[in-house]
């Protein structure tokens, strides 16, 4: 016959609940990773992309288009210094590259594509390439 034991539901679960309650989560001092956040809209003739890349000069942004593939990359440079009087208390630097690539449903007309960067937002106007018509051949 099996031994019968009494189970108290509050005995172990209360300890587990309180175990990490008073500990503060540690914050990493590594530089924050910049990510390109995007909105992509489509109408009958064009795709419109809004990509947030704050704090970057427009000369440091590259956009490449190949068929229906679009890639955005940028060189990020951030300097931050906290001074108190003549003494530097903290100095942080972050240099890196951000990259985002995506595919669209239809090829883009590279010749008519436009890019504009203003207030930290890159706006891409990507006209759709005219669909090639298919031709059916009759076999003789």
C-alpha cells in the first residue's frame, strides 16, 4: 500500500513567490542597440516605406534595391559626455552599423525610386515595375 502524505499548497509556492521579489533587475551598461523601425504601405502603383533612423546624417545612409529586395543600412555614431565643472564624470561612445532588408511582393522600378530623409525618418517612394505580360505560344 502507498504512503499517504499531506500536501500544503502554500508551503513551497509562497517561498518561490517572495524569493526574487526584493531584488532589483540589473541594468546593462552596454550601449543600446539601434534598430530600424519601419512602416510599409502599398497602393496600386507604389510602395511607401517610412524607416526611423534617428540621430544619423543623411550622408551615412545607404539604400540598395535589387528586384523586389530592398536593403537599408546606416552608420551610427553617438557621443555622450556628462561634465560637472571641468571634470568629466562619464563619457560614452557608440559606433556601429544598422541594417534592415526586406522583400516586397512586386519588383521595384529602380530608375524612378526616390529617398528623402527628414527629422530622423527615411521616406522611400518605390514605384512598382510594370508587370511583364506573359505570352502563350501555340505548339505546331
